[in-house]
C-alpha cells in the first residue's frame, strides 16, 4: 500500500474522576473489644474494621474516640484518642487495633471509630457507643471478717474480696483461684462438710464466700 497521510495528536492529562465516578460517600467503621467486658489492666486492645463503599478511593485514616464515666451513668464528651493512617491507595476495607491505655484512669469507657477516606470524606462524629469496657485494676485480696472468734461445731462464713488501690471491689476479667489455709489444728475451711483447699472468684465477680 501507499502511505497517504499521517498525523499525531497530543491530548491533555486525564483526571482520575474522568475514568470513574467521584467518591463522595465517607467510609464507615466500627470498634470492637475482644474478650470480656471487665478489664483488669489499664492497657488493652480496641479492634476496628473500616469499609469505604463503591466507588472507593480507599480508606485514608481511622481515629479512635472514647468517652469516660466514673459511675457508668454520666459520660463525658467524645474525645479523640489516636489516629492510624493507611498508605496503600485504593484499599476499600481495612482493619487493625489500637492499644488503649485508659487515660482517664479506672472507670467505664465507651468507644467509637471515625474514619476518613482517601478522597477526604469524613465520617460523622460519634453519637452512640460501638464498644464498651469497665476498667478496674486489682490491688489486693481481703478476707472478711479478718478475725473471728470460732466456736466448735458452729460454722462461720468468710468472704474473699478483690479490691483496687482505692478499696473498691474489682470485678474480675477472668476467674481467680484463691488458696485457703488455716493455722487451726482442726479448723479447715469447708463448704458444708467438704474440706476446701481453694475457692474460685468467677469472671465478672469481685467476691466469693
């Protein structure tokens, strides 16, 4: 064949939005605390999962919010705790965890996640709690009564309590085994007629008797 004509055309650069719909909907996230409601350490994990609906430019960052109450009735304002950012572009679903250290001390906490996608859309501020925890750190065991005058063949009831540094009863995150011993020649601890060498404070409880 014979070449009749040839031309070269140069076009401008194209914006990403000219190839796909605009990402105008914010990502949404949810917080979750694995394990028991009661926490006996000031530091524990708060997990999260975030998703950015289609069309998605990906998850940009996640912020953990918390609010605190000393009585589990009146809670303070939602407070940002820490942020995690994502460097992988186009990741529509992300998950991870924050190491939370109970900055307000012992008490009751509520948690929520607020996310921002790569297009800059920001999730609404938290309103309701997505995860909750009661944080109390055990400091000592107390037996009550500490002393008692025992009478032969008359049972006496004792209670073992777990207390924190302020003397408040501490619900246990997991069961605790308490070893029992007596210096009395024949006065072993018993449950009915069965001798006891140990007893267990159940998870979620602060006492056993």
